[in-house]
C-alpha cells in the first residue's frame, strides 16, 4: 500500500519536533520539506490540498525504540490517514472521515474492507507496542541539533 496508518505507541503520541522546536525553526524546516517535494504530496501527488510536514519514524520492536529518520511532504488527507487514531479522536466532522476513507481506497486502489483489515492490523500493533515504553531516538534530528543548525544557517545569511 502506498498510504498506510502509522502504528505509534500510545505513550509517544504527540511527541514530535513540531511540538518541541521553536515555531520559527519548525516553520523553516517544514517549508524546506515542501520545497524539496515541489509542493506535492509524496503519496497521492496532490498539489491542491494544504500540505503538512510528516515525521517519518522507524520502529525497533525488539529493542523498543522509535527513531526519527526523515520528513515527508503530505497533503492534509494523507497526513490525517497516517494519524488515523488521532484523526478519529479529534474530529467531529463525519463527512471528513468519509472523504478520508474514500481517499485511502483511491490512493491504494483497494476496498473499504481492505481499509478495515489494515486498521485492525495497525490497532493490534499499537496495542502491542503500547504495552511497553518505547524510547524516542532523534538520530541526527535532535531538537537541539536542528535548532543549532537553523541558527548557524541564519547567522550566515
């Protein structure tokens, strides 16, 4: 599947550079991601919808950590699907959820039944991961390092 729901351990929900970096630094980083993607969603190819900067994580289920490996330019629909659990929890717009289901099926050329199977599999992974404390590893994207680079780049201008 081109578009999948991301199974994030519940104790790490909401932990992201977007929340930890100063706003100016995050805005600069996300704009760079958009520019590198030619202002196009890297999953569905949309240039019409609002863009979001998605943090790409890899998970080590044996050692129980997740590591930030990069960023991805996503349209608001693909991003909402990546974070399906949060989307369902915070939206009161049932029409939007229907649009997202349709978007998922179109992007993946699949049925609603395939989406339901995918959601069940992801839910099981989230339940399993959420039983443990997954450590966050920022890799080369630690908030301090990203901020330091942003400041030094800005000073050079």
